[in-house]
């Protein structure tokens, strides 16, 4: 089966409850992205930035390089399911 490589941008500024901060949300997402049907090839470091405008929460951003046999629309549906 033929595979393709995709670069996925990740970002979060919303904690889950009071205990799970955005950095941990991204870490959990990366763990999930290393399970079939995806293979996690590489990740960037996670970068925290100050909000712009009226937002008060800090943002966390990262990128992941994944390999998969999924078609782009299937990959999008899979990633939305992880979200």
C-alpha cells in the first residue's frame, strides 16, 4: 500500500479542566498521532506565545510530520476525530 507524508500544524489555547494545560493537550495529541493509521516521523518543539487582542490564554503551537496510507480527506476526518 502506498503511503504519503504530511506536515500537520497543531495549536491549543484551551485547557481541559483545571489540570490539563494546552502544552499537555498537544503532548496527548502527538501520542495519539503515533497510532495506526498514522506513523509519527518527527515533531517540532512546542512553542508558547502570548495572546493577541482580547484573548487572555497563552497559545501552544507545534508541528508533526506523519506518514499514512490515508487519502487527504480521510486523514482530515481522522484528525478531526482525535480533536
